[in-house]
């Protein structure tokens, strides 16, 4: 059976070049970077080289990069650490309604400590309006957190415009760029932010490693406390192989960014055009043009996401959905709902996230396999039956 | 895939008795599309026995498999026997369900019962109205 | 040049068997365990298999294991999460004076939120007296955290005895077993604790992965917030390869524990006997018998640790020291000081931590190389000169 | 290894002028074993020139390298020239020092100055007593 992985938003495969870069640090070069001997030296140099590569991808300075264990950790660290460092100035936070839960739940836990959150809404394309951000900012706003791009619907936010608004207020501006870094050009200077989260497994690097970029001079309270690693800002033995892998992935992403974007956009556009034209009552979610090059997210009406995924999986296709049934919490994607998509339609969400290993043939395969699956599920669906009857009556 | 048993997978991949019965003797609908799953059961009754059962289901793999097995279990049973198809019987018959999918077996048993209620009401029996599942999203 | 790695306390090498177990998950099996397709299934099954192996090593149930990103994270999570979950009952914490900084600094940050710490002292061997723990516990004590074994001096605590004392009080008992798990038998039932931290890179598993065992029914507030991974208790994409490696390392540790302990103790004892007999004014630190099988820690008087490490490193030997100069914070080891060792002596600390890759020849090499190094540094040392003059005068 | 320059490594591995001068003209001691480093400098003065300098040092690699280079720089210099061996001159001569090791270059320069003070005092000059580095561990 043909196997087609179209769930790169969940995690990308590790590129062979990245794996090769990691191997020495999984074998002989196993030292702890804090150790004062040659094994330690090798490990420390490798970590610093990787730091340089990650910094280069972001147009940042090496000493502004703090390695973490995941995108989630970067976001917890940023939100909690920046808010706590500023709390004498105020306890109000602004974030978009479609932030990842690692941002939103971090803010929720700050609320228990007296912080307040204003959620900025998004439009039907998932876009944040900088004017809305401006309106949400108060005198006691100390932190604004708006993601660079949304994984589920692909929408890319106008971070540069938002940062101009935030700067006027003196609040710290953090952006969760986990879905963006390594995929689209991200330059911290151009974005004008103060802190930025990224994760390795979103751009063909390893799982278990992320980074927080934090502008020189911006104060943050450590989240993981203990040893003096990462300049005392993130304790714990450095995950050397993963950090090396992240560095290599950053280097490759920088070098190949243009060609990757070209390739991904072209196969994505084939899917974005082909799917709604082959399947009635389906539509693209997220912004039509301001979107991640690999993201093709849809809603297919009258049927539910999990059953689509199961039938796709049966034919070798891996995808994702924001339906309630596919979530542990049995809640439809807060992102789709925030965009004004009704619950019953959100349950029919289907996300294909494309990666560098995908080809045009993969897309053609999806376009061949999916319509009969939709037909089959619709033939079982009481909602579709009702709709058909009403349509026939209407005729 | 969700952690489904082989039996669930079989009923999901090859659901039995999908469809509608035009001249059904009873119809039961449970669930809510807002919550992500909804089932409609159709029954034909002959001599106090469910001579035919069909369903349509909007929902996850478990919801479809539950509908299918409930229909299969119900066909040929007397009304009284069919009333004994409880959620736990359904889950057991399917070789278990993941914890967060239990509510699907509730829906299936409930939709069948509602169809029987409907039939009995049409027969002139007094049937207590059941509480419909609330939509907790609104 | 002969290269002898004797810094296994900083990090152990990854065993080839562990590396091999990880490789598939660094290559084709790259799925996210949360995904609903075959890549996700493979990843999820691998994580659950690893969970079973870690649980087996501890005599625990699988669903009591939460994977984390490091020993440091396990300790931050345990200390902060357990204390916060209990805070309505009281805000007093008891910990030993020689805990790892990931425990002590976590408690320090809780102090800012109104918690109070009582530090239990240790004796000259680094042992905690259960009676002292009993005396430190108050009505409002909600958490006791005492490490199973100390990495720097090897002392193993009487956790079972301490847990009997703690249980009487109703406080939650956490033990940092990062230095113990995989090295000595650790059975959570026998220890009688409520929560236990461990880390992969302390027993030939990967860096970047740890675990927190937490007894069924014990409440904890999540530390890393976001997604629903690890039963909602630790968010973030699971680090599948590292978790698989941790599982394999746990399995190997269980199977080989006895032979490893025999081998390590025998070469350690050679060093413990040989070193002080070849070097005047040197002594073992930590407990003479209740100690980790691979730990041989000493103080060498009149000279300083970093310069010893540099000269050892020059001859291919990797070791560690608790001297001020070897620490970023320029402070001598709080462990040695808590044991009553004077500052000037603590600066001469030298820690050889032995691992399964070491042989008796390695130890003989150290015993040959070290004495001339000590002589050389003493010949430069004004302290040794003073001491010699006084001794000569005394004669 | 700590991030030491080649020059630091050379002076650490092959320290110049280690030892004591029995009939020294001046002796200066700086640092404190409690803090982890201590240096004793011995000087011989001839015709206002440091004809010989020796040292003993307890401490880290940087402390030993600093002592060595200070001794090397001082030998042959006049008192006035030797006074110009400041911490920053020492660090520069060594090709830089890691930030947390700067204090070692302070110690070296200070110990030499104390030895010169001692000499001048013995010569009957009035020399202001210097503050000794505090021991911040007690
Ligand atoms: C936008 C965004 N932020 C944060 C995260 C969290 O990353 P992780 O689960 O790898 O920690 C994700 C994960 O997909 C994400 O898409
Ligand atoms: C006893 C103890 N606890 C916790 C830790 C922290 O482990 P890590 O630095 O790997 O996070 C260590 C590290 O050596 C340790 O020895």
C-alpha cells in the first residue's frame, strides 16, 4: 500500500542529514557540556555551534538563544517567565484566541496568581487585527503573546504590524513561532518582537528540543531551576544530540527555505484547488494567501473528522482533524470555533500538512482517495440525508 | 488510529444495516451534531419482534461501530429483549471501547430505545418521554 | 594517549544497545504519539512499551510513570507540583541540605510564594538522620524531599526509614533518585515514597529524558502546561526516541544490575583503597560503605580541584571536582560544606565516577598518574609549603 | 577544560619562576584558601630593578597561569615599571581570561604589588596599607 504522510504539523520526519549530525553525539561524544575535560569540551563546542546556527536562522545573536526541551516548554517559559519578571508593572496579558494551548494554559495558570487575560478575537480567516490588539492593551498590560503562524489553519499573522502597536505600550511582545520557524522566513529584527519560541520537530529536526529567543536586555524568570546551564536561565543537562540536530536542521532550513517554499506551495495549491472542486460542501479554512506553504486545511460538511482519518489511514494516508472526537478532551478545535465555524462543521475538519518528503503524486493520491471516502460517510450521515431531502424539496 | 478493538474496526469498516426504512414503525434520534455525533435508528416491528433495524450515524469510528452492532444485536429480538441492549452490553459486545468513547455506546442504546418508544407510542402505549442529551456547547 | 572517562556522574555514555533501540524512531518511525494514523500508532506503542519497562525497573505501575525532559524537570515538577497541590493544607517543606539544586532552587522559588523550608543537616558522611527529619516536620509540613543517593559523594540515604517517619505526618514524600535509579536497586514500594525522580543519562540512557514516578492517587499540579500528553500531566510532544532509549536502558539496568554493581564496586574499592595510601593528606568523602557502587570521591589537601582536573585531562583522564573554581558560581560544593568539610579542603575535591565501560586498568592508570600531579601542584602550593615548614619545625 | 587561551594553557602547563626566595627583599601574599585561591610572591631587588621574582600559588589553572606571567613580566623591570602591571595588562598578555576568572588576574597583580610594598617598607618608605581581599565565605 502507498503510504503518504501528510501530518507534518504534528511532527516532521527527521532529515537524514540531521540524523547523521546527531549520531556522533549519541555515540562517542557523550560528554556533559559542563564538564572540565575533553568530552565536555567536545559537547560544549557542539552546543555553541548549534546555538550559532539557530541564531543565524533568526537573524539573532547566539547569546540570545536559550535551548529548551520543546515548543511547549519554550511557551511556558516565555509566558510565565516574562509575566513574572514584569509583574510589578502590571498583571494584564493580551493573547489571541487561537494561541496554542501551551500559551493559553500557561496564561490560565497565571490567572490563578492574579493576572488577567484579554483574548483578541480573529476574523473568519484566523487573522488578528493589529487594531484589536491596540484596543486590548491597557496601562497595566505587561505581556502580549500572538503566534506567528497557526499550525491548524496555516494563517500567518502580521506580526510586524502588531509589534508596532505593542511597542507603543511598553509591553513585552512574545510570539509563538513554533509553526513558522524553519518553514517561512523569520527574522526577529523584522518582526520586532522581544521573545520568540521555536521547536525542532516542526522543521525536520529532532523531537525533545526547542529554543526561546529572547532579546538582549529583556528580563525573564527561569522556569526550569537548578544548575547553571544556558547562562543560568534554563537548568538541566543539555540534550546535546538533540541540540546538535536542531542546529543542523536550522542550517538546512536556511539554505533550502526558498526551494522548500516553492515546492510546498505548488503541491499545496494543487490540493487547495483540487479538493473543494471534487468534493461538494467542503471549503478551505484559514487565510487563502497568508498561509503556511505546507498547510491545506478544510472542513468537509455533514461528516466527522475521526472517521475520515480512519478511512484515509486504511488507505495509507496520514492526516489530522480538529474534530471533537479526535481530541482527548472531546472538544472541537478552539481555533476553528474562534474563526466562527459552527461546531457541527468544525467536527468535519481535515488537515493535510505537507512536508519536504511529499510529492505531487501524494496529492494526486489524496484527491483520488478522499472523494469516495466522503461519499461513503455521507451515505451514512443523517445530517447529509436531511440536507439532501431539504434540497430535493426545495427543487 | 484510536485504540479500537478488532471488532470495532470490523464494524466501522463494514457497518451492517446502514440506511433508512421508508415505512419505519419507529424512529429514534439521539445525539447532536454540535457535540460531534448523532444517530438515527429506524425499526420495523413484526409480531412484537424487530424484524428490521437500520441506522444513519454522524460521528466518530466508535459511533459508527456502535450503531452497527446495536442494529445487528437488535434484529430478530423481541421488544423486551431489545430493551436489554444497554450501553455496557454494547461496549462488551464490541470488545471494549476507549474510555473517552463510552458515551458512544450510550448514544447507540439510547437511539434504539427511542425508536422503540416511538413505535410503542404509535401503538397507543403511554411512554414516558426521555431526557434528551443536552448540548453542552451552547 | 589512553583516554579514561571517570565522570559518569556528569553523564554516562549511551550504551550501543540503547542507541540501536532509538534508531528506528530517529528514522522511519517518526510519528507523533497523539496522531490518529499508523505513524502515530507506532510511536504511541513504543512510548507505552518504554513506560512499562521503566515501571518494571521501579516495581511500579505503568500509569504511574510520567515522562519528562530531564532529572531537573522531574524535580521541578515534583517539588513545585506537589507543594502547590497541597498548599491548602500547609506551606512548609523539609529537604536535606545536600539536595541537588534542581530541588533546592525549586523550593527557593516556592519561598517567594509563602512556603517555608527547613533544611535537614547531614553528618560527616553525608547521611540524613531520620530522627532529624522527624524533628523538622511540623503540622503544616506538606512535602518532604530527600534524595535517594548523592551524586557528588555517593552516600545512599536510608529512604525506607525516613519514609516511615514521614508517613506518620501525612506529608507527601518525594525522593530525587536521579543518581540511584538504574545504578542500585530502587523499588518504590520498599522505599515507601509518594514520588520519585529519575533521569536517563544517569544509567546509560539518553540525555533529554527523565521520568517522575508518582503514586496512584497522589495529586500534582502540572508544570509544563498545554496539550493532553502524559494523561494531561505533562504537555509537549513526546520525545519518542529518547523515551524508547530510556525504556531500553531501564530494561538493561534491571537485567545487568547485579553484575554491574559487582564490577563497579570492585574497581571502585581498588581506587578507594589505593588513592589515600598513595597520596598523603587525602581522604574519601561520603559514606565508607553506604555509597553508590561507582562513586569514589576524595579531598586532596593543599591543592585545588580545577588544576588537578586540567593535569588529569592532559593525560586523558576525565574526572570532576566540587571546588569553587570548577563551578560557574565560584562556590565550593554545598554538599561537601554541609558535611563539615572546610572550604579550603573542599576546594581540593576530586570525584571519580565509574561506569560500566571502565576497567581495573583504568583505575590502575589513575593510581599511576595522579600522585605525580598532586606532587607537582603541592610543590607550587603556598599552603603546602606552610604546612611542611610547620611540620619540620614540629619535628 | 575551562575556555582558556593557548597562552594560559602554556603558562599553566609550564609555569615560570615557581618557588620561594629564601632571602627575598619583599614578600606579598594575596587571596585566601577559603576562597579557593592564594598567591605568595617573592621578589629580589637590585638597583631599583626586580632581579628575581618567584611565586607559589594555590588555585585554579588561571591563578597559576596568572602568577607565572606576572612573574615573567616583572623580572627585569624597575619598581616603577612593575607597578604598571595591572590586572587588565595581565589578562591582555594572557590572550584574555574567561569572565569568571578575571579575579585571578587581580590577585596576581595585587600580590606582586604587595611584595613591592613590603620591599619599600623595609627600605623605610611610607607605604599605605592596602585593603586585603575580604573572605566572603565567612
Ligand atoms: C503553534 C504551536 N505552538 C506550540 C506547540 C507545542 O509544541 P510541542 O508539542 O512540540 O511542545 C505546537 C505544537 O504543534 C504548535 O503548533
Ligand atoms: C541527584 C541529582 N538530581 C538531579 C540532577 C539533575 O539532572 P539533569 O541535570 O540531568 O537534569 C542531577 C544531575 O546530575 C543529580 O545528580
